[in-house]
């Protein structure tokens, strides 16, 4: 997926995406983070061909999404944040819509439904918000589409179902698939994503792998207030301060995505560490 | 999936989702045709109401899903080409609906014949009804793609506006002894052209439809 110098605005005077460029390759689960209004959902809609760029290019599987070619759409499944499902049962949905996806995996669909404790006779409009998300996740995975776009997929899921959702995603995604997850619930994606896209004001601020983040950044905790010159960002937490700083000593540390997000929003110099990187 | 196969599957979905409406239409119009079969002359007005009234309502609502954000995203990302999507709904609300209502009318007519009524079928007039329905169908499908809300009313208003503008143009250009001769031919041609333009325009509007 190549996006080059993308511009988009819902109105001529209002620009949402400003010269965004990014390249992504299959075999990754990418977390897309950004503040409200940063352009995350708009970017996802542009990738899915639901909006057309004002200028710039998007090329996915050699196609332009705005053409909405069936061959391209067969390789894409988009779970929007809010949606209305048709008035039919889960089984009927799979029967009527599954045939549009040549690689639709019925066995996987059944497995996923079982994991979410959904049964095929349940009527879609009668499902709760969380259950519809689980159902669509099951369907999306079963299409075996090469590009899965999930916008706030864990909203409405309870704690145990979030765990099931994570496990399912990790188990069923293969090396030929690319998953983009846009969310504000950073903890929900902490252990599943391997790459991170961070957006600010319609641009990509950081596009890198989690491994690279861990190599270059150190997230830790200390009792005393840190000197601002020694850290990118710190925030007061119970009993001390969570800090994020350059990993000068190559100390191993898990990346605290929430802290990183805040750091990038408050102190954009952190992005300089990753500038020029085009992680795949 | 080939275009024809996708089109059939797409139509199956539409028919399934609208199964209750189809059932009610069949019951209501079927009963009306059967009950009025005793008074044969009333069959024709009911046929016209069923065809034009019901058909226009359905055509106006055909692309409602693309205007509602919550339904549009899943609808537009379904792997179906725009032409398949468009032609499937045109087939359902146009020719198939026409055949369906004509079939119900035919049942009413058969009952009337069995009861001793005589029917004279004017093929020329019937083909005119069919053509007029298909033109109106194309215009209201265009309205369904174009207008986010109140597409039926807005399309009717557009038609009215178009008629007024046309009448003014006609009044200015075609005056004098040719008026009577030109009127009929001219009106027929404009009406047909309007249907064709609406049919093509609706497709291109659907193709460039975005979710904002």
C-alpha cells in the first residue's frame, strides 16, 4: 500500500489530510493513533475508497481505491466505528454476503463465532453494540481479505471479550494480510500491533515498528520528578512519574503506548528520532 | 465473481431484505385485482396506480443506503462493481416490478374473463404505459442517488421545474402554425431523452458517491 502526498478536505477551505505519505506492506498489524480530528477515520475511508483524494495518490494492490473495483474490494474489509447491519440472522448474512469474497472461510467463521459465544441463529439487529463488533470481526477475518481496516474495533467489548478478540486476531491473521487498527483504546492493541502509525493534524508523525520504538525509546517509572531536559515527556502517576526518554543505554523496556502518544502530542521532537523511516 | 453472478446475488439480497414489502405489495395489489375483477373497467386504473405509485415509491428509495453513513460504509465496500449495483436495482425496480404488477393484473383479468367480461387489449397503449413507467423509473432512480432526504418530493419538484422551463423554451422557440404538429413529437422526444439522461446520470452519480 503506497500513499503519496495525499490531500483531502470535506470542504474546499477545510483540510483534513495534508500531504500525507506512507507505505505499508503485508504481514503487519498496524496501530493507527491520533487525537480526535487528526484525520484517522478520514484516512481509513480514503484507503477503503469511500472518499476520494483532493490530490495525491493511493495505490493498493496495484489499484486506486476510488475506483471501487470489485477485485480490490474482495481484498478489503472495513469495519467502521458505527454501522447498521441488515435485518437477518448471522447465518443468513454469511450465506448472502460470504459469496462475494472468494476466499471466505466458513470453518474460520464458525470458530470465531464460537469464541465470541455467538450463534448463527441470532438476529443481527437484536445484537448488542459489542456483539455486532464481534460478529463483524468474525466475518472480516473469515473473508481472508488481504487488507483489514478496523476503526475502533474494541469499543463496546467487555474485558473478557477484548481478550478473545486479541487472541483471535493474533491467531488468524497470516503473513499475506495487513491489518490497520485505529483506536483511542491504546491498551487494547498494546500486545497485538507490531507497527505504529501516529497521526497529527492530517500527517503521519511516526511510522515505525514497535521493535524500533523499543530500541530508540525508554519508558520507565521513577519516584522523583525528572528534569525536563532529560526526558521527552513525563506524567505524574500514583507514587511517582512515568517517563519516556531516548534509549541511550539500549535498556530493554516495553513501550507504553499511552505515554508515547502523549509525548508525541506534547513534544513533537520525539518524532525526529524516527524521521526518514519508512517502516513497512 | 462474474458480473452476472454478482448481480443475481445482489438482487437476491435486495429481495430478501425487502421480503416483507414484497409480500405486502403482493397481498394488497393481488387482492385489489381479484376483488375488482367483478367490475372489469376498474382493473385498469388500479393497474396504473399499482405500477406508477408503487414503482415510483420503490425507485425513490432504491439507493437510500448510500446516504446513511451507518449503512453506506458496508454497502459501498461490498465487492460489487458500480454498474452491477446500479443495473441490479434498475432491473428490480424497473422491468421486474413492471412484470410483477402486470402478472397480478393478468390474474385479475383472467378472473374477469371467466366471469364473462370482454377485454380489449391495446398493445400500442400498453407499450406506451411500459415505456412511460421505465422513463419515470429512471428519473426517480436518479432522484434516489442525487437527494439525501425526501428524494421522492425533491424529484417531483425537479420534474415540475423542468416542465416549467421546457414550457417556457417551447413557447419562445416553437410558435406559429407548426405548434400543434411539433408539440406531440417534441414532447415525446424530450420525455424519452430525459429518461435516458436520468438513467445515465444516475450511474455516474453513484460512481462518484462519497461518504462525508
